[in-house]
C-alpha cells in the first residue's frame, strides 16, 4: 500500500516538474508573451489574443500547450511594455550618416501617404494566386504534396520567430533579407549593444545580422523543446503573423551572381567558383585565393553559373545554396499559410504597409532601398548569350516561383 502511494506521489511530482521545466523554457525565449497585436492575423478579427480565447480544434498535446500559454497570458497582460517605450524614443527619425544618405539616397517621408486600400487589395490578390495554385492538382512541382510534418527540421532554418510581437518571417536571400533581419532583431530584442537592445535597424552591423546565433528559427526548436517542438511550431503558425518577401526569379539569379561572383568573395570562390571554372571553362591549376584569380582575369561567367544550375550533378552533390535556391524550397508556401506576401519590386510600399499592419510602425522604419538594385529590365542583356534551350530549362527549374507568386512568364526569353 505504501509503495503504491509513493509511486503515485512520484508520478505527480515528476509531472509538476516537467510542467515547470516547460514553462521555464518558454519564458526564456519569450513565448510567455503570447499576445498578438497584429491587425490581420487569420482567422481572427483584429485585436490582441486574450487568455480566454477559443484556440480552435487542436490535438490533445496542442490543446494542453495552448492552455498553458493562455495561463501565461493572464500573468503578463498587465506588464508594462517599457522596452517598447524605450524603442520609440530613438526610432521615429532614424539617424543616418552623410555617407549612408549618399549611398542610399532615400526620402523617409515617402512612406507617409500610402493608399492602404490598394495595398489591401494587392495582398488579397497575391494570396489568392498562391492558394489557387497550391490547390491546383494539375500544377505540380517537387515537395508540393507533402505536409508540414514531412518537412525536415533543417529545411525550417529560414523561419525567424519574434515571440514578443507574434511575428514569423521567412527570409529569402537577395530579397532585402539583410534589412528584414535587422527589423526582426530590433523587434525581438535578440541582440544588445552595450547592454541595450538596438533601436535603429541600420545601427546593427552586417556581420551580426547574418550570424545564425542571433535569430530564433524553427529549426532550433528541436534542440530547445524536443518532442514538443512540432506542436509549438503549429501553434505559432496558427497564432503568429507570417510574412515573406519575394522577387522575380530570374532577376534574383542575376543579383545572386553579381554579389557572389563579380565581387571578391573568398568563401564563394572556393566553394563554387573553382568547381565551375574547372567544369565549364576547362581551367586547371586555379589560384587558391579570389584576389589572385581576379588579378589573373579568372572569373566565373554568367554562362558558367547557368550551366552549374542546370547540371544534374549539382543537386546530387548538395542542395542549392540559399542564394539561388527556389523560394518554394526555402519558405514552403503551400504548407505554411502566409498572412503577407511582399515583393522587392514594391519594397518600400509593402514594407511600410506591413509595419503598419503589425502595429510596430511607431517603433521603427524599414531601412531605405539601395540605388543599385538589380533591375528587371536587365534580363534581356544578361540572358542574351545564354542558349534558348538553357533558358527554357532554367524556367522549368524556377517555374513554381514564377507561378505561385504571380510573376509573368518571360516569353521574350523563352522563344526565338
């Protein structure tokens, strides 16, 4: 009889300990602040989530976690947001150096008079296009039919989470991701400068922005939460506002080529340029450093780069590098229901509208655009010397990104 009582007592104590451990883990990453003050997170009406809100039909474990999160909400609902007030003081008019102004050439006041109605219609159209083609059984591409549970953790490393404001951002390289990462750092306060969170995105050094330890991403959940990780991901995907920014796929490829192979980049030279020069330009005994190679006039051509993308051996060796990997492979748009789809072609307008919808526009402004952004009008010149058959194969490789995000098929490049 005594043994049975001791057994029951030990079970109760272990259960209480596990619950406390989970709460401590969540509190460490800010999940206790599970208030959403976004104005358009589906499927709810605008407003913050309250502790007694309906969490919809969730599996048992999800329901347990959701209730636990709700109890945390009650405890935190009356906590003053001192950090947000602190951010406001220094971010209404970002201070840029003269050099920064000269390089970027941007008028911050242009964000003030946006037609929110047009932006709203634009978002409806972009999301409708995406959902229609995701549901269209006649339009197929790799990984389309798999479920969210089928996505390996390592493929979720582009989903950055801000628990303080209930935001998830899927970053796409060569689509203003450096500045969006800066915004996420400011919002989540994940990086400090002399003990104080950064207030102005432009103050954050570039080397810190791309440091993987700076951001909380979905692929880190397994290490933090173990078997609860997928359940937490699903809850956050239901409750948080999810956004991504995309770009014309061919223009994105040109931009990736320009930044990684026309500029001296030691890492990309050794990992990619040397194999490309050997395979497609028949060079041997190549210099070991990029500066020596550039000095000798040895550079990867755009034609070499396209051959590399089309070569079946490339994917067999390793998945595409993130700078030219397709967006559907980075962000899983048919498995994740994104609330906002921005485009680089309308970056300034989309960014201002998104920050307004997230109700953080009083905390910061999106950093200004660069003047030397790769233009869509350059496509004809860049692809002029690329054989027609290659262009057609390249389109098939990136067709899903064109179709899902509403970019027109570049007929002028795909016909004689």
